[in-house]
């Protein structure tokens, strides 16, 4: 934002208005982040790009000769249609003891997918297993839920190892109808960013040798692997997550940790 300074060091009135306009714009964007997070407890990672898309749509209409007021109305209409048409993936940390998303994602897995996830036949989640999966603190055991609309469709988690808290085992579950949609890679980035904030530097993978999708995610991180009795075990570095995305994930994870700590203290 260019500023012109007068002979006495003062800014012309129009420059003050320009600066005020930008401050209002940034304040509205920040307010959007806050309102969505306060209302849902979820940080909307797409907020920034949606603002950019709306602005470009408005400019595009105006450049085609549409009057400014009508262009604004049309841009708002386009954004409303886009919001309805696009299936939004919402990511949030799992609350301690929250079992409903775990059960719903498990129900969306075929028997083959369950075997690949748990490395054994798993017709149902018993109370003990379910309790262990829901016993999260978003510190040594972190878990994130991906939902489309109101339906949980994927789970990503990490759990640090007892011998070395800098190493965390990672696990992914994606319901069958949303596999091959990129949710696995998205959850790897989210889980890794949250884990890095608590000191994790290495991911440990345990994979069924027939689980080609997870194998692709792990191999892309250039680790060391070995195959034994149909199970591939290995360690990799953390994925490189864009700095802005990582900061948003970490902020959300820290809020979840603080909320869990307050619940325990109460």
C-alpha cells in the first residue's frame, strides 16, 4: 500500500482514507475467522481463498461493464451458489471421550478396509478398543476428524511412542466412499503439523502390504521400510506443510489441548 507524505510529514486526506479502507478489509477478514471458530470450534482453512475468489468475481463482473452495485449483488449470489454446491471438508480435533465420530467412520469401512487399518479382522469396535481410541489429549495422543456436512468421513491420529516421544505412530481411516479423494494426504499434513508442535520429528508407519494408498503417502516422505509377515513397518520425516496452514492447525490444536486441560482440572 503506497503512501504519499507531504512536505511537513503529514499524509494527504485521500491516503488516510485508503489506509482506513485496507484496515477495515483486514478487520472483516479477521472477524470472519473469529466468528466461524467461535460458532463451530473449527478453524476454517478456506476462509482466505474464499475472500480472494469473491474479490476476483466482483472485479471480473465490473470489468465486463456491469455496474458496481449490480456486480456486488452478482458476486454475492455466486458465492452463495458456490457455498451450497461445494462439499466442504471440515477438520477438527476429536474431544476426549467422543466416540460417535469413531463409530460412524468405522461403520463406513468395508471389512477389507478394516483389516488394512487394524492389521487384523475387526468386525466391530469393542468397548475397550473404542475407549482407547477416544482417550486423546491432543498432546501425546492426537486425533482429528474430517467431516463432509454433518457426516464424519475420515480420522487421522498420532500417538507418541513410549521409548521416544519424538517418534509418533500415525494411523488413517477414510470411509470407502471417500477414498481416493485426497483426504488421506490432507490428514497426514494436519496430523503431522499438530504432532510437530509437541516435539514430534519422525512418523512411524505400520501398513498392510496391500494398502497401496497409505503406502504411497508414506513412501512419498522418503523413509526406510521393511516388510515382514505382510506388514510394512518404517519411519519417515514429517511432511512439509505450508507455514500459514501449519500455524492455523497448531493454533486449533493448542485451543483443544487447553480446553481438555481445563476439563481435567475441573
